[in-house]
C-alpha cells in the first residue's frame, strides 16, 4: 500500500480533580467544549461528540493516525486547565488519569447518543459506577484503589 489509511475511534473520559464540580455552569461548559474541539482540530482529530457533567467529560474522537491518545489528552487537559484558570481566576485541575476506549464503526452512533445524554444518565449512576462499568465492558484491568486518587 503506498499510503497509510486509518479510521480510529476513541472514547475518552476524564474528570476534575477529586470530582470537584468545576463545570457546573452550562454556558462555561459549552465554551470549554468549543475550546476542546479547536485543540482536537489542531491535531487533525475530529470530535464526533463531547459531553459531560459538572465533574467530568466524555469525548468521541476520530483520531488522526499520527496523533497518540496520550498526546492529545495531555494537550487537552493542560491547555484547558490554563484557559479555565485565566477566565475565572480560580484554581482548576483535572484528575491525573483518564480512560480511553476503542470504538468500532458499528458502535459510533450508540456512543454519540451515550455522550450526549450524560446529564440524564448521571441522574441514575455516579461517575464511579459509570467508569467501572466502562472498564469492565472494555475488559480493562484496574486496581480500584488507584482510580480515585
């Protein structure tokens, strides 16, 4: 093959430090989402869906073949943290880790719907329950004592 071709869908989840509800203001959250879309565009990765609640974010990305998951998440988290601090002057931090899950083409629409329904989803389930469910569904090994620190 003379050209490299790929289609890589990644569902990314990360939370605010100690799940502090920094993102309660819906207007500010929408501006944050727009900023994240621009960061991803700069990495030639397309955001198919973005959503969350006051303490965490979900993204579904079509990841550029030359961009690593860790690099784009690092860029998103560091840039948005600085941006939020510059806007409201308060200390803002993301949790250190993240979840990143591969998504098949056949499940893209379901994941988009899931991400867009985060507010109603979290009326029934906590972030902790949600993350553990995602980890189990994707068969990711984890030690629960390291999930929340």
